[in-house]
């Protein structure tokens, strides 16, 4: 599912998402505050993904999370 999602991305999108395991800034610089308060500097907003990319992203979440976890995440995103 991860390979399928990454393969669905445009090169520029992929460059904004993929980070090395030794990239401490990418690993530790995050917040669950609204983006207006804590601007996002990495990643790709879900709204910028095509329908096919969004489906691949949801497929990835579904295999990475428990059924309950995926249901909660999908509900929050909705």
C-alpha cells in the first residue's frame, strides 16, 4: 500500500513527503494545532491529492491502522 501510494505521487509531491529516517527535524517538527496557528512546511495537503492518490492514501491508512483507528481517522478527516 505504501509503494502504491508513493508511486501515485507526482515527483514534486513525493519530494515533499519522503524523508530520511535520520531527518530529525522532519520527525520532531509537527503539531496537531490548526495550520493557521502552526503552518505546515512539509507534506502534501489531502486537498491537493487527486482522487486516485486519495484512494491510495486511504488504502495505506487502512492497512497501517486498526479498523477502529482507520474509522476514527477517516471520520476526523471527513
